[in-house]
C-alpha cells in the first residue's frame, strides 16, 4: 500500500467530460452483450428450445472459446492498425455494425424445427455475435492507456465506465425478461428481445468509437508484415514479460468465472427457488442498483489507499455475501435480496478496480520496455475474461446435469427433482464464493503501485 499523497493530474492528462461520457457509453454495449446472453441464453436453450443442459453448455462454451482464439489476433491487428493509421477505430466500427444483426438472430431459432436445428442455429449466430463483439471490445479496452497517463485519471475514467456498465446490466438484466414477456408468446418474445437489445448494444458501441484517439501514423516504426502466429506471439510475449499483468489477469479470470456463474444462474434461482420467473428482475435490481452508488465509493477508497487494497476488500465482501445466499438451501425467501445487494456493492469494485489497474499495467510495460502493445494486452485480457464466462456457463450446465435438471420446450410444464434445486442454489452461492476467495491468492502478488506509475510518467 502506498502512503504517498496522490498528485493532481497534469493539464494534458486531465480527461474532458465529453471524452469520459463517450467512452463510458460504450459500456452500454459491452454490458448488454455480457449480461443478456449470460442471463437468458442457457435458459433459452434448455427451457425454450428443449436442448439438454450439457448440450446448451457446450454451445456457449464453443462460441466463447472461439473468442479466445481470435481475441489475441484482433489485439495484435489493432496495434498494427494504430501504427499504420493512427487510430483503432476501424475494428470498433465493424463490430458495432455487425453485432445487432447477429445478436437478434441468436434468439430467432424456431422451436418447431427441432433441437438439432436449434442447436446449429444458435451456435452459428452466437459465435458470429461473439466475433463482432470482440472486434469492438479488444481495441476498446486498449484506449484508456492511450487517453491519459495519470494513475488517478484512469481510475476516474473507469469509474464512470463501470457506473454506466452497471446501469447497462440493470437495464438489460431487468428489461430483457420484461421485453420477452410483452408478446405473451416465448418464441416471439425472445425475438423481440433480441432485436431491441441488439440495436441498443450497437448504438452504445458506435458512440464509443468516437473516443478512439487519432494521431499521425507511426510509419517509421511500423513492424514488418507478420504471419498469423506472430500476432498470437505478441500477446504471449506480453503475458510472459509482465508479472503484474499475469497476476491481475488470473485474478480477473477467476472473478469472471464467479460472477458469470451468478449471472447465468439467476434465472434458474428465480424460477425454481423463488418460484417466480419474474423474480429474476428483482434479483437483478438487488444485484445492480446498489452498484450504481458503490462505484464512486470504491474510487474514493482507491484514492485514499490504492487500487489493490480496495480491490481486495471488494472481493472479500463478495465472498461473504455469496456464502450467505447458500442459506436458501434450507430457507428460500425474499431475504435473499439482501446478500444479493451486498454482492452487487462488491461487484462494482470488482469491475471498476481491475479495469483501472489494466491501463496502469499497459503503460508501465510500454514505458519500461519500449514496446507499444496495448492491443496485445487487451486481446489477452479479453480472451481471459471470455474463458472465465465460457467456463461459468459450462460449470453451471455441468452442475445442472449432474443434479438431474429436467429441460423443457416452450409452454411445457415440468417438475424438478430436489437434487436439481440444490444444484441451482450452490451454483449461485457456494461455488462463486469459493472462486472469488481463490482469486485473492494471485491478487496478493500484484506489486504495481501509484508510485511506480507516477515515476515512469515523470521520467517520460
């Protein structure tokens, strides 16, 4: 922990309100795509298309693992685009245009065509949507390191981003299920949800493309033409040479796995534990609404101490809150909204703080090694986050399969065995708590401080 008083940002590193607003609005897109499929896609597959839980998990996992393959490549290509043209905006625009169409198609599979067609349809459409999302997300994550060199300004930028992200999660998490119910028919309801949500996601992304800084092309240091393997090698080299990046990525990966499990399990908890599909909206309000007010608090804590200490405290709070939810095994009820709300407060810190630490890692590496590779870092980071969310869906559907969860098609009524209810509860509480607790181990090895960042900035 650093005891040095934070220095005010220099005028040229101070971000304008317009830049912060446009960058933060991009999180409407990223939050929407991360939230809605995570919340309803597994449930859509098992309880609308009649696809077995294990197969549903495989569909989501394949699409996410494809992201893992392409994210480092997109990151390296994004770095080359910046060197040649002075900006990363090209990939961002392409992703913003393509994603709304592919997102709507993901939820357009006709149940009457059978589970085989439904499986192939969703796999192809969702993989395409995930690809479009990566085209935007990877360069988007690289921007904070290029927008300012100030330790605290990055925290300020990412705090506002996470506040908008939190609003987006609330908007899509609560509004998505409401849109699904508007037509009174699950088939057309899911289609309406996909069209409206996809359009909003694409619009948020498009606004954020205007944040991408433009500079003169650095043709004098542009690298020679690279083969595909060399693009991946850039990300691997970034991972190998930066110890702070490795431990931060592992921490965030484990937490993405934990929060992804809670996200994917919320609909099942609402339906089978709280006995109301509508309860998923209230669960999301309980989880996300407190986070809207908590993000500035985590920023203040980080400013008074440091980002690592605040991040550790947020993680411990999440562990305690998630464990408390396990009492629902014996006593389900509305009291569950209270620990879910505490988890939401912790979640705000678990999102804003590592995202504010990432550009510190990028800029520190660039200034100490002379390597301009923010895109390589963001590509590996996005791949790690994607693996976490992919494995969360796999873990959930595996737990459901082991505990004998019964799938169904739209309109069909089924009864779940007691073992399946146990599986739903532990996947929403005990397992996320254990993963978050485990993430504290690599976090303890993060050594980059405010003094480190300020020193290299002063030298530059």
